C-alpha cells in the first residue's frame, strides 16, 4: 500500500498572487491564483499531507493564517521564515528500492498550481 504524498508548497506566487510589496497595506490585494482551491481539494481528497512554506517572517504568522483562512486554503502545517534563496530538498531512498522519494516542481511566478500533476 502506498503512503500518501507530502506536498511542500510555497504560498506567494504559487497559491496567492505575489505582489512584491509585502503585506504592509496590501492584505486586501492578496488573492488566490486560479485553480488553487480546486487543486488543494483534489490533493486533500487523495489524503496528501500539505505543508505550506513562506519567506514571510514569523511576526506575520497571524495575518498569514487569517488570509489563508479567509480564502479557505487549508494545510497541515505552516512553516514561516523560509528565506528567498534556493530551496533544496534532501531525502533518502528506501533500502529495497532505487526509486527517488523526492522531487521538485518549479513554476513561473503567479502561474499557480492548477496544472500541476503529481
């Protein structure tokens, strides 16, 4: 039996429109990208674990959680303060398999996740 996948997904520019202006005074302009809710619902129905990451500071946690809640963007965990530099996933292979157990998908900013196939 296959275990459910874990999706690690950035917020700004992937789930929400990235505005390059931060949150100060911009909260009302933050909007989900097309297909975000549908794709998250699809992943939830498959039992995937959804971890959201963001470069937003820990001090912006409440406002970030409020925005996500306002748009019914659900998740299992929210990791704040993940800087804007390159993000690298390091994972092990199962001892009896040679298949990779991790991969990365890079999207153009504000393209959204609607066409992501896992």
